[in-house]
C-alpha cells in the first residue's frame, strides 16, 4: 500500500483556517448560547439551539459530524436536548461529485486507474463524515467496495478537534458534573487513526483473525494492490440495513441480535478489542432469499473498521469484576473495578452513584431469562437514570470518566439501541456467560499480544 502524497493534503495552516471559517458559525452559536446562559442569566432555548447545531453540522463533512454522533450516545456528555438532536445525524451526507472521484483515484492509483477495474460506479453508494464508498468490479469479476477519503481531512480533523476542545471547555464551565478532558483525548486519538486507511486495513486483518471461528459474522477482504493510505478497496458484502428488518418474525430478529452481540463482544472479552462505532451504516444483515438458501440468513457483515479500541487486559477484567460485584452485592469488588479503570477520589456517595448507572447498564445480563434489552424506558433509553446520576455527580463535585469509557459506552448504548429497534427478546445473561466463560486476564493478554503481532498493529 502506497500512494503519491499531495502537498495540499497535509495538515496545513491554510487548510485549518478554511475549516475554522466553515464551522465557526455553528460552534460560535453553540458557545454563545452556553456563555449567555452561564454568565448573563439569559434563558437559552436549548431545543432550538440544539436543532440549529444539528442542521449546521449535518451539512459539514468531517469529524465534527462524527464526534456529534459519538457524543449523542455518551450519557450526559452534552445536555439532553443536544444529544437528542445530534443522534439524528446520519452517515449519508451529500456525496462528493465525479470530478472529486477522478482526482482522488488518479492521485492514489495513477492516471490509468480505470484500467484496474472492469466497472466503477460514478455515484457513491454511501457517504459518511470522512469519506465515501463506490461499488466497483475487479478485472477478475469480484464485487468491490472502494472507500475514498475526502480531501484535506488532516487539516479538517485538527481544526475540528480545537473547536471541540472549546465546546468542552465552555460546557465544563456550564456544568461540572462530568470533566470531558479524557473524552477529548480519546476522540482525538481515534479520529487521527481513522485518517490512516493502511491502519484500517490492519484492523480488518485483526477482526478476521478474532472472528475466524464465529461463522455468523463476516469481515471484508482487503485488496492491497488497489489500496493506499487514503483509498481502501475491500470485497463488497451484500446485506440489508437494520431499519429494514424490524418487522421480521421475532425468532429472526432474535437471531440477528444474537449475531450482533457476538460480533461486538467476542473480540472484546476474548481479545480486549472493541469496534467503537455501531452506527447503522457500519454493518448490514444477510437477509435475502439467497442467504436463506445458503444457510447464511441473519449473518452480520461488519463494514467499517476505522474506529477500533484496544484495551489493557486489566480494563476488561474490571468490566467482569464489576458485573460480579453487582451480581453478588460485593461493594469492595465494585470499588476495585472502578479503581482499576482509573477513577480516583471515590467516597461512599460517589461509589453508590456510579453503581446506580452500572446497575442500569448491566441489568439485561443479570436475569437468566429471555427479555428485551430494556423493559422500563424503551422510548428514551437510559436518559432518566442518566439524568439522576448526572445530578448527583454534579452535587458531589463531579468525576473524570476514564478515556476508555468513550467507545465502551458508545458500543453499549449504540448496540442497546439496535436491540431495542429490533425488539429482540434474548437471554442476554447466557449470551454473556458463554462469551466470558473461563475468562482469564493472563490468557487474554497472551492472545491479544499474538493477534496484534500477527496483524502488525501497535497499541
């Protein structure tokens, strides 16, 4: 994988200045509302301001749209009015035109790039915050997905991260319940990784290794000779989006939910790795008549691997320790889990408050019976509990969530939303226990080290 570098693609000052101008209005309006309410006693219309911010960010390509999607799933990272509006941002942003595609493909594969393909669709099949995907056919007749990065993304990422730091600073002055400094650090690290498609190619190799024995989850193959650090060419995986499947019979929806659970949590509990972006555009389901004939009905296709998180084995051990602490009422083990994750200054009230939120998150795993993922507040998943926890944390002086929680919470809440949408009724307790059976952090550490070495990943 290699490509000629265009000087205008570097993280340049002119590129960052252009981006500041693009997003200044959206971020400035948000900042002005928060500052006005905080310092001048103005009664801001949060609902109206949140809608304005969503509309502004939805028109922009780049990480601010992706960050908004991430923040919308982290409980109380933003006021609920903003979280609800930003949750509506979808990956299908307007596509870049054919002139951009030709320039990008020529820069990555050379002026004769069309000779590499038997067919190449001019229209993108999907567009997201950092790039868009085109269907193509190889000279051997293979169906391909060509993922093209938008121009100047390095400058855009750095400019957006500075704007995000400003947003977090202002919100921290407005509400001290959550210190978002570690959240910003985590988002920055993951976004910079997402710019490197060679790194994403290695992530795909890692997932193929980790899910090798999970026959119901499929990971695309990478075509190295047609890929660079800004063009990733993969096998095209046919599938149906989750929103088109919520009217299926319950048995089939349960099967899809079970396979989704395995796709996310087998890598987490066996290798300490999580796919941190369960956005609806990042997976699909094999649900056609042909899939049924082939015995692949309900299988999951994972499609995007830019946002991957590798955890220290002790962090995963903390996840399981907290589960066992809640299951048995072992308060000391719960404290051990929180301290393992990096929480400090824990007094009894803070511990009780954190455990109230943990009890909500772990609730589906506690009951050995088929059940909905959420049985008490399905229309506004977790918000009431989160609001109570948030209020108590503010009163107690606030906490700094460890950076690892950004993608862990995003995966948990994002997948929970998918399970809610499917209306799946599954024995989550047994699924979880089957996945963590014979868990040993030392075994996980050896397995993780071997997998990362085999795929040339360094974390």
